[in-house]
C-alpha cells in the first residue's frame, strides 16, 4: 500500500497541470504576479467607485429630480421677450387614469418591446446602431426605463461615464419596480415641452382637458412630444412637424396591433384644436427661432431647464414697428386675397437681426399665423434678378452690354419652348443693364442668365448667402424670374453683400448666452466695419454698380412711376421688387449701408393673390413704412464709389464708346476699370432686311428682301436688332 501510494504521488507530480503548460517564466515571477494582480483588481474597483459609482444617485430619489431653472430670452436692450419654464407644471396621476391610447402610443414609438425585455434592449440597441451607421437614419436605442433614469436621476451630458451609470441604475430600477410602475413614473415625469411635465400637465397645456379625456389623435400627438418638444410643439415655428410625428405614431400603433385600420384613418382625419398659448411672449416667431438654434447647440434639457440668459440682437422697438406695419398694410389687401405678410430687418455691416416678423399675427390660427415665413421656402420672383446681373458683371459683361428685349423663345429639350414675357406685355427693343434691371424686364433677365450659365449664377448666389439653390440640373432659365425657392433670411444675407460692397457678414441673432452660474457660453462682438468680420464674395465695384442701379428712381420710372413706394424722399436707398408668375409670392427687398429690409406678402396655403402685380401695391408699402421709420432720425448715406469703378459716356443703343461726338444717342454709365466697352459708336452698315418684319433676312431668303444701310445691334446672346429700321405694328405678347 505504501509503495503504490508513493508511485501514484510520483506519477501525479510528474504529469500534473504545471508540467503540461509552458511556464513562460511563471515560476520565476510567481512571487510578484499575484501581488500585481491583487493591486490591479483593487485599483479597478477603486477607480470604478471614484469615477462611476461614487456619485451614483440613490434609486429611491427617482421621485425627487432636481428642479429645472427657467431660461430667459431678451432683446438687445434687455427687454424680456420670453421665459422658458417659469415653473414646473406637474401633476402625478396613477396609471389607471392614464388612457390606454397614451400608454400604447408611448410604447409604440419609444420602446415597442417594453414589456418583453429587461433594463436594456439589446435588439433595440443593435437596430439603432445599424441604422445610425449604415443607413444614415439617427435612431435611439434607449428603453423607457433608461429614459426614466436619465430624466429623473442623471444629467443629460453625453459621456461614457453617464451612460454606464444609466445602465446600472436601470437594472436596479427594473429590480425594484414592476413594468407598470416604471411606465407610470415615466408618463408622470417626462418633459412634454415648456413647463409641462407628465401627461396630465401636457394634456391641460395643449388641449385644455384632463388626460383621461384625450382622444386617440390627441394621445398620439402627446406621445410624440418628449423626443423633441420644441421641434414638435404646435406653438413652434414648424407645427407641421408635430403632425408628421403624430402620423408616424398612429402608423406604429396600427402596425403593432393597438388600433385598427379604420381607427387609424379616423384619427388622422381628426382636426386638433390646441389651447391658446398662455405664457406672455414678445416677438414670438423670433423667440422660437432663437429657441430652436439654442436647442441645436446645447440640447433640449439645457435650454428648457438650464437657467440660460440669452441676449439677442433684436430691437424690440423696431420689432413692434415692423409688426404694426405688416399687420395694418396686410389688412388693406383683403380685397386682393392677401391674408399674410412677413418682414426681416438686419444690420448688413454686423449681420445682426433687428426684427423678425414671421406673419401678420402669430396667434391667427385660421391662417397658420404661427408659421414663421421668414425661414420658410418661398419663390422670390424678380427680386432675385440683381444677383443674376451681378454674375454678369463678374463674368465680364458690362452695364452697357446690349440686351435685346423682343419676342424670344428658348429651346427646351423634351418639352415646350420657354417663351418669357414682360409684366407690361410689351417689348422694349435694345436695352442695357440699368434699364433692364431697374424696370425688371423679364426677357433681358432670362438672356442674361443664358449668357452667364445657370451654374455660374448659382455659384454667385450661394457665395452671397442663398442656401437653398442646389445642383444646376434642377433649374431652367426661369430661375432668374424666381423659379427656385429661397428663404427671407437668406435674401437679407445676400442683399447685405451689396450693402457691404462685396463683403458677406453672417447673420447673427444672438449677442450673448450665459448659464445659471454666470459663465459665458458664447458672445458676439459686432465689427465696426464689414471688412473686419466678413468674407469678400463679390468685387466691390460689382456691388456698387448694382446698388447704384437699384436706387436710380429715374431709371425705374417707366415701370413704377416717379413717386412709387420704392422711393424714400431724401434718402438714397437701393430696392428691388418681385412677384411670381402665379401671383403666390410678392416681395420687396431694399437696403442702405445700415439697414436691410425684406418684406413678403401672400398666403400660407399658396392660394394666388389678385391684383398684386409689380410689388408696389403689395409688399412695397410695408417696406416703405418700415424703411422710412428706420431712416427718419438718420443722415443720408450716399454710395461710396470705389476706385475700381469709372464713369464713361456710351452709345445708348450699341453700348460702345462713340468714336465721334454726335454719332449716336448717348448716356452716362459706370464700369469696372478692367471691363470698359470698346470704342466704336453706332455706325450704319449695309444689311439685307425682311421688309415684313424689318429683321435681318434669313440666309438664302429672296422674297420681301431689301438692302438698306442701318444701325444693327448684336446683343449678349447673339440676337440682332435694327435700331433705325421702321417698326411694324407690334403684336401682343404671347400668353405665359
């Protein structure tokens, strides 16, 4: 027995696990390995405690989250415009009093597998990660439990530490509370926007009723708010987004079996009637514009609960004056089927937004008054033409380059030829840039765009601040007549470039933001001159010439009269009107070195106006009233001619510098020094003419042909026009 035991022990010793595994020097370092391992584990546990677990809140405090602090938005003179979260409106109600539709809508859109997973949902996280990474579709993967923990126990900082805490606390909450209790806490604590916390406060705030009385349509709308209350709010700048969110939730409820197809259709048809906005607010469109900008930068929680103090660029006196001008003048246009108007006032040199009137009345629910038209997409009509002509000057054309205003059709491959017409229904023969732009003739503008090229025009517009023109392939030659959509604030930005002699200064709506501790989060110091802050995007000579044309009252008199609303007595002001062909949008855009004013009138539902033709009976009176008020205590600011611009006398028809005095009718015009017209005058030459039209005879034509010595002008597109020939009786312009 003794021998066998020793043999067995010897065998075990010889074939033990230590003999089978290479030591890699283990025996040599085994005396220090375990102490190092022990120290590592201790360090890990201490680090985890210090950086993650030390400050982890008690789950029992889930009902006593930190009270939010109100944020305040002021104008530039610290006049209070709006208070965000004056107090926390929150009423706790048991789950049994919360309608099933609210519960189901919330689960359907926030966490469809809420009752089937634990604290976290690995499938949801995987699904969100895939969508975010490979589909470019941002999705959240947090469960309702995680959202409850985040909103009630933690801050909204986006750090790994905070996320780890959130997951740990979510498991603890799931261990202590039932799913129904978690859902009840969530529905009573989550923010639904403004001061409304919980579904009961939200129901009272948005619909003026108890939560138990909400309809299916109202329940779906309420359930969509927590993701982004300011974005989906019916009181915000884009109430249509809230409706889209509601539809998305109703579809999810149908897909997940909570409602039938018939209930879905009935809910989508139901018109939601919201309670009147109760919090006192001044300049509401501007306030919500500011709130959206802050939310994008700092997040919803910081803006609505972080106690921010926001000093904006708005001047409340200018705002109220502009609001009154819009409201009173739009009221006069009722017979023209005009129900709305909007205005933006900026300081071009600093980029500061001084006034933003998004509609005639923010609270006009019948006409969607809460929609902020100043940031909406609208067609600009002819008000976009100055950028087209500026592009022409940049491309080497001059103010005297002839442009023939005659019946012209432009080929349209695959479709009907494009034949633009002028608003007065007439043709004006040989024109040059000053008369064509000042009188807003359409045919010369289209020819200018054809000569420039659409891509060149879009490049200039984009450089000047028009953000909504995309690839040139999307547009045709009607782009210069307003065929592409723009935003009013972008037009203020672009025309500010003209006012700044070529410098673009980005629009600035905010001067200073401080947090609840007084720390400055951002601050804008306005420059004394545009050159100190702006980017030079067009030559100063181009900006000067366009501005000079737009303030030339004599040049625009044939179309607008000598005493139109575009004239501000005693002040040189550059101004352009625009009306779309379908009469849905009517604009006036004007500026001095100190102020840019953009005005629009029309209807939010895009129904056409009646009798508003050239801008002088629509937006122009509003523009005149605002600009007159702005300038009444100012000194006139004449244009400063840059050294790159010179004046020359040229022939009024050919645009050339006359060789001999008296050889042609003349006019005085401004030019860029490096783009002067040639010397040549308007000599008579022999041509063969068609005696029925007095146009140049076609090649090979033999009938109705006569050789005459006349003055023939060739324009920027190669069209010819005889300025001295007898003219046949004009025929009416074709229908547009």
